[in-house]
C-alpha cells in the first residue's frame, strides 16, 4: 500500500534533458509512445532513471514502514482467524517491499543503499504511516481505505513504462485485492456490531480521514517537469484525479454503513461529476512528511533496531568471494 | 518516547541522529533469479529475484516470496551473475524472423495443384462429395 509520488519542483526544467543524446532520446520516446516497456539495460535519460529510482524506492519503503502500524496489532487481534489474516496481510506488505526494492535495484541503486537512506531519513515513504494505529478499528480502516487508495495508485502506475515496476505492481495489485476485502469485512463487522464496536470504527474513521485525504498527495500543478514525466509514463495521473477516483468509489460504500465522514462539505456535484470537499490541512502534511509527525522517529528507529540486530547474522553468512550483480529483470 | 506498541516500549531503540550507514555494501548478498512452475508439466516462468547468501537460502526465500499463495509445483533459483542474455540493443538480429514463413506449416498449401492434376488425368476426387456438401452449407 502506497500513496503518491513527489515531483521535485526545485529542479530547473531546462536542465532535465541537458547532455542527452537527441537520437537516443527520440528512440526512447518513440518506444514509450508505441506502448512498449523500457527494460533495465535499455538506454534511458538520466532524469527518467533518477525519478524512477526515487519513486519505486519510496514505494518500497512505504510497504516496509506500512507494515509497522498494522504489525502492532497482530498480538492483540480479536480472535485466531483475524490474527492469521493480519499476519498474512503484513507478510504481503513486506513481500511487496521486497519486490519493489528489486525493481528499483535494476536501475542501479543497491538495496543496502536504499535501506541506509530510509534509516537516515534521506528518502521518504508514504506520509500516512507516520500516524499510529491506536485501536483495532484503526487497523480495519487502514486495511480497507488506505489499501483502497493504494490500489488506485498502483493500478494507475502499473500501466507505466518501466517493465520491472509494472510487473511488480501487477503482482502487488492481485494481493492487495485480498487486503481490501479483508479490510472491508473488518469494517462491516464493526459497523454492524454492538454500539461500542460502531463507536470504535467511527472514531477510527474520524482519526484517519485527514491522512486518507492526504494519501494521494497535494494537488499538483501541471509544470513542464510533470509534463515530461507524464510523456515518459513515469507519472500516470494527477494526484487530484486519483483522489477523485477514490472518493467516487469509496465514499458511497462508507455511507452505506451509516458511518459519518468528518467533512460537512463532502458531496458529489452532480453537474460536474466531481466530488467537493474541504481541503485537508496541507501544512500538517508538509510538517509530518518533514519529520514532525507522531511516529516518524519511532518508525525509523524501529527499522534501524531491526537492521542492527540482524547484522551479525547477515555478515556471518556473507562470503568474501561473492560479487554483487545487478539483477536482470 | 511512548509508543502505542507495547513491544516497542520494551526495546532499547537506538538514537537515530548520527547519520550512520547501518548496512555495509553487499551485506544483502547476491541476487538469484527465481523461476516458478505452477503445476507439473508446465514451463518454469521467471517471476523475480531474491537476495540470498547461498542457493539453499535463496530457495527458502523464493518459497516465501513467490510460493506463499499461488499454486506451486516447483521452484528454481539461478544466480543473476550466471544468466547470460542477449542485448536489447541488438534487437535487429531477430528482425528477419517473421519473414521466415517457410518455417510455418501454414505456408504449405498444395490442394489446388492436386485437384488440377486430378481433373486433367481423370483421377476421382476422393473427398469431392463431402466438399460439395460443405460448400453448399456455407452458401
């Protein structure tokens, strides 16, 4: 599960294509226009490689960090079946992280470098995982609605141009469909249960609505840079378009359960077909993504703790003569 | 720091402000390409990679990564460094392949010649009656 891509607005547009071979660039763009995929050893512009590494790496980190708020609840899951299902879901998320690290690796950044950058705060992950899962209701809302948002993003990106990323996403999406059904089942169970259970899930929805609205990222202005990335099929849809798609599919399903969404302005404009809503607090989004959220510090410390505790096993298994080779696909 | 996860509160978490590179290079070992066979009789298909210190570990991780849900009959792992591949840059070496129609069964059709010869030499058309029926039906 993962939200959005962050376009680097500081990079001057005129430098993006600087020094690129115009013949090779034209061939590369023609290939993408024909709907063909780019494979790891193909020629590609530097900016294409840079953006993809950054995007896939952030996506991978999000899967790994995303396992933490839910993983917290495995020991306290209500009943054996829920515990088994939650373990399976969390294992899937970690597995998705592995698939995505592999896809990013084919572009030339090693997995060790990516994990180091995560731990040192140099690369980001989806902002929503800087919030805690305070109750079982939160895990239900995360599994249903955060994963729903992620599926919209991932299905969109799976039609992109980079072969290894698309292949990883197709596999991920098929597994996410279980997460979505599992999450929905959990929410329905609570929402149709005792008054206390309804309260639990309503509270969780109230807490998570802002992160959910943040999930696809701030409205992106169509800059020259984003236009190039869209032409290269790196960025496949605007953040607002994905948010609209999410609202259109899921708000009615939330209302079906008689739950209240904490936004009095939320409604579908029947004339435009678009959803209207109160803009979530984007200052909070910026603050949290830059490190000042309720769990940022804990998430990275837990990752570091795990890597440091496992280091001796990894180093004991390492063979001096082994040489790393960039994977093929 | 108080976490919502009671287990986290029991850990002694490291401070994370020294910018240390926690992982050394090649600490995640080599990569192995994984091939998955869905059921006996099927081809093995490449599904992805795993990082492992040796083939045994690669097989265990391949099972966790690619065999935990879908039906699986068999897995292969091959070190990425041991795979030799053609270069996409040299795609032109496959260019004449679709022109080699003489390799296709569909390129060989000689009934017209047989029928012409039969008519000229008074040889009975063995399947003539049946052919007339099908032709009548299709009209």
